[in-house]
C-alpha cells in the first residue's frame, strides 16, 4: 500500500505534512516550480542543484524579504533534490 491520500486521510497525507504553511511559502513553491528547469548538473548529468537567482528576484519583486526568500527557495530545492534522488535510488528511497 502507498502513503495515505490527501482526499481519504488528509491529516496523514505526506503532501499535506510537507506543504508550505505560509503565503510566502506557497508563493515560493509556485515560483520555484516555474523555475525548476534551471538545473545545475554534474559530470554525467546528475542534478546537483537549481539556479535560484531568478526565483529569488521574483519573490523579492513581490515584497518577500531577501533572507526569507533565500530560506524558502533553499528548502524547496533541498526537498526537490531529496525526492529526485530517492526516486532514482534502487530501493525507491525506502529504509
């Protein structure tokens, strides 16, 4: 069985548990997703990070403090990289 679904068990859903909790966080996630194609890669095409400058400028343009914008986008990038690497892990990220 998979993890609980947001529609059947919303309090147990991993998507809800990890969802942005603030308006700035929701905006950062939306802007991050718009810019996620700007990847940084290593040697044989492995993704090592994301170019966050454009996303940071967009957040600051709508009034988000530079330090908050950096923290939020860094969290978005870290969670995305973790999920990406778990997906590519032979055991599917399971312990």
